[in-house]
């Protein structure tokens, strides 16, 4: 026995009140504009990432120790709250100085940071102050107030520096 199709027949379509979308002809101007927008969307994050990577390398470059300028190295660990507080206090104290002071960070989550911490017998949330010759002048452990750090930084900068040849 043949089956009967009980689907209702579609009603004739009514004309739409909107005109049918017409296809735009090719436009080199629109193509170039679209490409420029795409490049901008990709280039901005890429440039930001490159700058961040360069800055991270610079901040962790400990080769400046003993290079003729005083250096302060903060030993830190990512995610450490007291390390971030110490960094804020150190940056605040540094911003009050008349002369620029080199501030570096040794990340103990990295092999070079662990090596630095082991060599100087320090752990996270610590500042190691070096004179211009690379000798340890002082070690500050824990979060230290910006006023105290400012006085220490001024004293560090006033130490004699080796003569340049």
C-alpha cells in the first residue's frame, strides 16, 4: 500500500518589503582597507608582545653588575605577593632619586635566577644592593618601606665609583 504524503504544501511566498541584496562589484579600495585593518589587528598585539619580551630580558639582565654603576637586584618569584609589594616600594623609592639607579629582577623560577639566589644566599622578597664594582653593599629581606629604601639608594649612589679609563 503506497504511503500518502501528508505534508502541507508550502504557501506561495509573499514578496519581501526589502529589496534583494545586490552583490557589490569588486573594489580595490575596499580590499586594501580590509587588508590594512587585518594587518593592524595582527600587528598591534605582535608589537606589544615583542616590547614585553625585550623589556623582560632587559629587566632580568644581571650582566650590568660590576659595570661601573650601582645596581639593585630584586629576587622574586612570579605570583609572590610580598615580591610585588617590595617591587612597588623599590620603584617608588627609585622614582624619588635625582640620578637613575639600575634595578634588575632575578626570577627564582628561572635557572639564572636560582643561580643568583644561591650564589648570594638569598630567597624571594629580597633586594641585593651592589656598588659600582659589583660588591654587595647590603641585603634587604622582606617588604621594606619606600622611605627606607630611598635612603639606602641615596647612600648606594654616593659610594665611590671606579675611574673610567
